[in-house]
């Protein structure tokens, strides 16, 4: 086995074999299992060793500098940022806010550390991935709910040697990473660019990137594409942690072959109801609360709610009250007459996460039950908190979906 794609084939074979025995694992989990079967710590280690063994001698994991520098840090739950891009972040944890204040006092630089599990509120070194991104703060605005909206420009990958969660602010000790010289790979770039155009068109991704086939850096092309792929956080993190530019683009190209899992007819109707409901209430954006309101009448989501003994009338009333409170705090005012509400970033993010969830379970379509699962990580949303208040938990939804799968 001289190429990481052989290891991926092993992982897919393993995953397919387990599926026949009604055991479902994710793509990233299968990669980790293959690495461990070969006696290695994780997939990143295996990928590095395989790439190092290639005949051209190119190293997948480039040399790292030994010196470390301490920066204020922000742990991120639901995003893998890639270098040389701009991202909006919503910061609410006190230690993250304090880290931002410290960054403003020292050249506005901050480390973005990606959490392994988004539900952890007080992450330490073991709770964040080793590879993160150094970014610079460009804008900060106070939101009505007390959180901060931060615009950051990502600079470069860094190795997080230590992440400190104690004290008043998150801190990270990081070392720079050397990705080496830019290799020449025009054919690989052109092929990836062509496949990505088809991928983006199939998913309705609005084009906001430069002409990829005119770029000469395969690592830069890989980062641009990876930032827009509909993938689990762990898979995106694997791409971020792949330092060799050619290997990174080769890995991204594998993900471009993943087919779209369409929305079920019932879920398509549900998303339309959510947008119409937001428009009727004169909201500029359809939020997760509008989506949850529509899910009450969704065939699959309502079945989950009934299994959790949810009172649909009470949940509707609570959601209307929450939406009234949200609308009252918005500075942009009500939606003009004749205009239509648009999905909020969280709305779109949840639908993407629902597709990932359906794909990992080998479902033919995305259903309202998958959407309920995707709402739980959105801990800043009242919708996520309301699910818990009404007895709808991640564990109960998981069990319900598994039981339905057995019946099918």
C-alpha cells in the first residue's frame, strides 16, 4: 500500500461490511479504525507515513518549527476555518470574550482552535485538535443577546502545543508550520476545479471564489474548496491538518465524489413552510425557531416529538413567544411588504448538517428527524434549548432513528 487512497479503499470496504451487519459508522471513523488496525495512533499519522513512502519523496507532514508563541484563543464548535479567508464568528463564552479583549490589546491576533466535541463548554488541551489557525480580528459588534459578532481574517495554520482553559481567558501556545515550496500540479488543479464546479452546482452553492484553474498553488485550491464542502467537522479537520499541498488537494478531490443526499418531499415542504412563516411574521431571516415551528407538522420530525411526549400546541406557543422576543431585539426592523424572508446562516448550516447525518446513516433522503439531530449543536439558538425543555434529547432522537431503521 503506497498511497493514502488505498487506505481509504480499505476504510470503505470496512464500512460497507459493517453496514451489512447493521452497524453504521462514519467515513472518518472508518479511517481511524484502519489506522489503528495498522498499529498507528490515528488517520493523520497513517496518511503522513504513506505519503512519506511515495516514490517522489514528497512529505505529507512538513517540518514544524520548535519555538512556540502564546496567543489569546477562541475555541470553535461548528466550523473549520481555512487560511486566507474571512469568517464571521459569534462569541458568547466569557473566556472567549476575555480572549478577544486581550487580542485587541496585542496586534489583534487570535488562535482559532477547533473543538473535537461541540457540547464541551470548558475545553482543555484534550478537547481541541492539534492543528488550528492564526487569525486577525477585523471587526467586532455587540449583538442584542449580549454575544459578540466577530469578523476574522485567517492567516496561516499553526500547531497547537498547549491549549489552556483555566484562568479568565482561553490561551494557546502554538508553533508555526512549514508547508514547503509550492509544487507544480496544473493537471490536478484543473481536474479538481472542474469537479468542484459540478459539486457546487449540484448543491446550489453560490460562487464566491476566484477562478481555481488560474491558481498555481494546489494547497490554496484545496483550502478554497474544502471551506465549501458539506462534510463532518472531523473530515474538514483532517483536510486542515494535511500539510503537503498536493496530498491535501488529492484528499479534497476524494470528497468531491460524494453524491448529494436530497431532501425528502416532506422536508422540502417543511422548509417552504418555515420561510413562509418567517415572511408572514415580517422577519428578514428564517431562523431555527421558524424551522422548528414548521417541523412540528413535518411527518418525520413530528413522529419523533410524539415519541418524546411533546405537546405540539404548547411548543408552538412557546416558539411564537420566543420569535416575538427575537424580533423585538433586532435592529434592522421588520421585513418590508412584498419582500421574502431568507434562510439565516444557522438555518442553512443545520440543513447541511442534516445531510451529513443522513449520509453517514446511508439514508436515501434527508428527513425532519435528521434536521432535529442537526439542531442540537446550535447551542446559542433558543430552538436547541427548547428541544431539551420539551424532552427531545439527542439520545432519544438517535434511538428513534435507529428503531425506525430496524423496522425498515
